[in-house]
C-alpha cells in the first residue's frame, strides 16, 4: 500500500521501515529553531535547572526576530540574553535581526526535502514548502527538544488539497488560504495538509510558503508541498546542494488520504477575513458596500511581506497615493528582501505613494513591535491571524487580505476589491 | 497525580491563545501575564479563579500561536484540569508538558459555570457534583502518563537525567 509524504518522513526520522497514521513515534530532530521570544530566555533557565547543555550546536538554530529592534528596556535585555546564549552554547547558526525566522530558514538553505524539523513558533509550518516536516511547538517542548534531540509525535493523516488553473488578475496565494480557512475550518489538529495541482506547481517558493505558513490557521500539524525543480533551485540559492534523493520525497500515487479536495483557481476571487478569526472570510467585493474605514494598512510578517508580496503592493500603488486619514506601514519579512526591494525600486514606489517602511521583524503582527493599534481602530493586514487583541488593543479590529487587497485599502481608505486598481 | 475538585469556568468554541496570553504582555513577568489571561472575553476570570478550579471549553481550545504562556497562565493560576471538546495541537501539548491534565470531553455543554466537578485524569472519570452526572472519558494517553504523574516535562527529564537514561551535551563552563 502506498505511503504519504508525512509517513515517509516520520518513518525515516523514527528509524522504522514504515509507519501508519495514528502510530505514536519518537522522531530524531534534524533542526531545532528557537527564537528570542520563546527561546533562550525560556530555555536557558530550564537547562540550568536540569544541569545539562544542548544536544547539538549545529542543529539548534537561534533567530532574533520577535523583539527587534529593541524598542524598550525589556526588549533590549531579551536580545542581549539571546546573544549571550548563542555565545555560551557555541551556536553555529545565529540570525540576529536578519528577518523573520521562517523566511530566514528558507533563504539560507537550511531546509531539505525529507528532514524532520521543529520550531518554537506556530508558523514553523512554513518550512513544509520544502517537502520537509516542520511544525511549531511551545517553548516548554522546545526546551525538551534541545536537550534530547527527539520528540514524540502521532503520525498524522493527510488532507490532500489540489488546485488547478491560473489565478485571475489581483488574486494571490493568500486568497487560497483565506478561502480554505473558511472551507476547511481551523480544527484540523494532528492532521497534515498536503497541497498539489498545477496551480501550486506554477508558484514560486515564496508563494508556496504562504500555503504552508497558513496551514497553522487550519489548525494542522503542518503543511507540505512535494519538492520539484523550483524547490531545488531555492535550496541552491540558499547556498546548499540538494541531496541526491531530494525529489523522491513525495506521496505515492496510491497513498491513502483522509480527505481529498479539488479547487479551481480560475474562479477564486480576492478574499478578506473579518474580525476576529481567519475563517471568518468572504469575497473582498462583498465588503465594499459597508464602506469600512481603514485606519491602518499593514504589510508585514513571515507570510505577507516577501519580495513577491511587496511587488503586489507596488503594482497597486504605482501612480497612486495612500488616502489621507489612512496610514500604510510596510515591514519586509527579511533584510535580504528589504535589500532586493530597495534595489529594484519597489521600496521607492511604496514610499512615493506615502507608505512608511518599518524594520524586518514580527512586530505589529503579534502586538509586539512598532505599528500596534488603539481602541476602536481598524487595520487591514497581510499577516496571517486576526484574533481579538492580536495587534494591540482588545477593542481593535483586524481584517486580513492579500498584499493586493491591503494596498488597495490603503489607497481607497476603505476595504475594496483590489481588481479595480490593477487595470 | 490524584483527582482534583473545583468550580467550573465555562468558555465557548475556538478560544485562541492570543486571548489567553496577549502579545502586548509578552515582556512582563509571568504573574503579570497570567493576570491578563482571557481578559478580552471574561475580565473577571484571572482575578477570581481559585486553585483547583476546572476550565470547560468547546472546540479547538487554544487555537493559534505556539506561545507557552497561554498554557503556563493556566498552570500559574493553579487550574486543576481542562475539559474541552477538542484542542489545538500545540496548546494541548504545552498544557500536558506543564503537568496540567487536559482531557477531551464531548459533553462540555452539560456543564454550567460554577458547577462543582471532580476530575480523575488517570482513571478518565468526571463527576459533576452539582448535577449528579458522571462521565467516562479517555484518560491521559498512555505514553504521557508518567510525565503527567511527575508534574510535567521538566520533572520527567530531570528524572531521566538523574537515572543516567538521557545523553546530551554538558552545560558549558
């Protein structure tokens, strides 16, 4: 009987010939990513308490991205402690203010098909775009992982989601995920979502990473996309030569899925999720009649400010101005993306339209940094989550949309279908 | 780990980890963070919950962020047990790793706020003393039973390290 990709990955990581969904396995961890927020400051005291160090200073990777750059004394102290941890434990891979962890992993060739990786952030699922297992865990569990180098898991069933056809103008990978949050709900815990179909095969890695990132919003263990030549090219661009067997990491044709969905990208329209959850979504055009005034339009986070996202923003803003009474803030997902967007003129288009550029980091997406919102304010955001209080005040309102839709709202001063601004 | 008895606090579906542990308090000490637990949906919860009290919730409890503070807030407030129709994966793991029993309880709708309830997570029994109803539920998974009995992941690892059963790096000088 055929195996799914996740079965193959977990069989390899647990040292077994084969595993079945529902089986409890202990997997060896190939990469453990920890962050300033839930990393050293939580884990170091626990190591002291246990009187041990870490299992492998090549495999434990540290990223400072949540409290960057320090905006208050506590943030400065947390970042200082993070740097001291890296020195003390002789961590070989440390990314200090280089960008948001999930994007930095992809940019630097850390992820290979078939790997088993754990990250101390729920959107670690993003790494699954490389055909590897990468899932999020709490700091308490990552404390265990950096000590033992392994973790228990229940082998998940797989939900197969295939998309066919090309997007219409003004439609993006983000719209797929806001649509799926509504269609599949947020309660797919301990299941994997594997994406396929020609729509996905024609996407760049940055677009594919939107789908795996927001597998977290479906409540899934992780998202997976089987590797192809585009995957291998991205690994090479990160300075790593793909393993010889890289393309063999895929679900068998006769693998068993717990559910299979087929959707047509040609009929998908821009989507918006209303407060206070990503599954509360519908077509952007349906929001127009309510004339929802937008105080802030935010382009940011791991999912929503990659180079492809900034290009979408620029395509809307070119020759237009941000509406008076609305503020546009753009925090590119990484320093590398910031550099590339500066070099190709994208940042100039954004600033000429009246947008403000913020540092690369998790920032306002999680209510941590510059750009949080006040009581009664409305923000439309290219980020992945809009739970109550997520971006600041408990009495604020966050809508989610694609970079096109957020940029269009910045220009209109209210939520609109972006397709009217792309012709 | 013995049975716990406490008053219930009842919440709905899809209560997310952002409202359990708001990001704006991330840099504060744990007692401050815990004092804001669930304030967006019940401002009285954190100041009125008593040690041993039981949380009852609907579907996808703890959905969203990996932040351990969501689970740690309940542990910090000495919550006795959590009974939900279903859990978000990371929150469920965090809760058990902090040694607080989290059980799947399909009949959560039959519990009212401030009922007196006894939970035995090892036997998998729930007794609602207010209504007189008894329930059998799945106990804590077998492979996690020892960890929960010892109080969570850290005591469990400590025991293995002390017994020489775990090989890892040494704490650098």
